[in-house]
C-alpha cells in the first residue's frame, strides 16, 4: 500500500510540474508576443487639425480614422491616395468643421493605424475591396449617407462607391475624375510619353521592384511626391508627417498587389467578382459630383474625356499650377468643392 501511495504521489508531482511548466511557457510566449507587438508598433502622431484619432472594427479591418466637427453635422468622408495619408487634409478639415460638417478621415488599408483583424486575410489592393472597406466603415459608424471626397486611390474609391452604392452618397468630389479601373482596357498600350508616366507600375510588376520598394519606401515615396507635384515646395516636416503611415505592416503588400492587379498580373478575390463585373461596364455616376483637374492630369485636365460618365448634377473645375495632391496643395479649393457639391440638387 505504501508503495502504491508513493507511486501516486510521484505521479501527482510529475503532472503538477508539467502543468506549471506549460503555464510558464504560455505566459512567457504571451509576454514575448506582446513585447514584439509593442516593438513593431510605432506611435502615429496625428495633426490636431484633423480632430481625434479613433479606432473601430469595420468589415475586415480595425480602421484608424480622425473625426472632427459636430456629431450631428452632415457627414463628410475624405479619402487619401498613395503615397499619401490623412494629413493631405490638414487644412481642409478645419474649413469644413467651421461650416458645421462632421468630418471623418480614415487611413486606407495598408496605411497608418488601419490593420487587418486576421493575419489570414488576403492583403488585397483591388478597387472593389477598398470601396467595400469604406462602406463597412460607414456601417460601423452608423452613417447612412455622406459626402465622399478624394484624390488618387481615394478618388477611385469614392467613384467606385458612387457607382456601386449611389444611395450611400450625398455628393462626390473626385480629383482626376472617373478613375474606375478597367482591366481589359489596361492591357492595351498607351503612347510612349503616356507610358513613361506609369514607370513605377512596371517597376512594381517585378520582384526587384517589390524588394526595392520594401527597402526604400521612404525615399521612393518622396520621389513620387516630387514628380507628381513639381511646383509644390513641401518641406521635410510635411513629408515626414505622412511618411510615418508607411510603416504599416501591410503597406508594401497592399501597394504591390494594387498595381499588379491593375495590370492583370495578380488576381483579386472571387468574392468581389460581381462588383468588378459591374465596374467593367463603366457605369455612369448619378450622384451629384464635382470633378477637379490639375496639372498632373496633363491633357485630361479639362475633364472632357470623362464628362459623359456623370449624369447627375455635375461640374468640372480646373486648378492650374497644382499637382496631384490637390487637398494639400490647394485646400481652400478642395474644401469649397465639398461645400458646393452639398448644395447640388438633382
């Protein structure tokens, strides 16, 4: 009996020791993971002019966004492009807030404090995915309808939203006009001068380009700023304020996929196929709209190439001496477009 009891005590001690060891290992792993996450997460400094930085789960993402103005004001959602971020609206937001608007400026997927809820989610940069993100954000914030404004990727996202979910837009302001991607049309070559302007898309199509962008994101994007807005004399502090958003862990993956998808070099996700099929028909936009052309648009600055795509109340404006980052280069003109489109009636 004593031998049996002794054996039982030994078994109990052995099991207890293993339980303690497992607990220690789990705790240690958790601590290491937490420390690693803390080390890999850099604090984003957001301009006070944009309002308060907040986070909310919306669709596939935990979206970082700023909010300013009265909670009962007409909602305005401002969308940035690449390689830019919410700070393109530093001077636009205060103007709109002074007019009583509730202004929301989100980081797009792959930028700033916006992150994926699951590590297993495909890092997709296609147009339907980005537009779906903003619809999900509106749902999460319980915003039924808003004025949407944007440039570059932000303008494309806004136009796609207007094409697919017109009932969610009160008005639209789009720099460079109708930017819906048509994959079939993108397979056709352009004249050499026009092709030269898209050099970075071909660079991103290569593994060398992906590696180069990964290693030189800061300098690469600074060069894009200079090329896209040659007359805009921004300083280091202005660029650095935005450059911090490129440290997002998914930034490179989203950028590379976006441009490779446009060239049909990488597939999108099947769940967006029905939306992309609708976009492939180049649907007209019935939402009240103001489009803006700038020097960046070259011969397309007059807007004539896409004027017939807007069938609701519509106006086109041309800004001379202004590059691609319209809201940061001419914030008064961009803010005025938001205010004016709010007054449009179909």
